C-alpha cells in the first residue's frame, strides 16, 4: 500500500489508527510517516532529521537512528502477529554514513522469519539520495500469558 507525500501526515495517522488503534508518542514525536506496507511482510517509514536529533558533529545521533528503526520494527511485528503483547529482545544497529539536518531517513524493514513466539526482522536505512546510512536487525518475542 504505497502512500504519496501529499497528505502524508493524514495518511500516516489514519494508517496507524486503523491498524494499531493508537498513535504511539514515540511515532508522533519523531514525525514518523508510513511510506509503504506489504501486509505482514514489510514496512517502509520515513523520519525527518530534526535539529533536536543532532550530535556535536551535526549529524543524526546513533540512538535516534536506532529509535527510528524501532519505529519500523514495532509496528511491523504488531501487524504480523495481531497482538501488542510483544517485546524486543535485542536491536543491533550498524552505522555506515552520517545523515544530516533536513534530510530524511527512509527505513525499509522486513520479517526474515516468524515462529510461534520469536520473530526476526532486518532493515536498511537510506538517506533521501538512496545512500545506505545504517542497517539493523532485531528479534521480538510474542509474550504468552496464562490462559492463552
């Protein structure tokens, strides 16, 4: 379901509300938008690089890049499992080049394997020129509760 940039905020918040039920504060504070979604397989998001994300070098700080990846992994896991009872076991992020104020970090995340309780995902983050900025992998657990 590709989404165009026109009306991107409305598209994003409508998508999130429809599929997740709520817009998590971490999404709205990072001004995350959904660019594309392939049901239960992959999601593409975009996050603008804002001044508050900059490190002393004037580039997006690594923790914010990792948080942007998490803003892709979390919804993808929820959409693939149909439950919010999941938690990240780990997130490993490797940085390849800096990204600068005013640019947009585009993250393409996909599920690499999905078991009954563990889901593995990987993603790449690109700048608006298509250059690789960072890569990330994660594993999520689907939490089981008594009686389920």
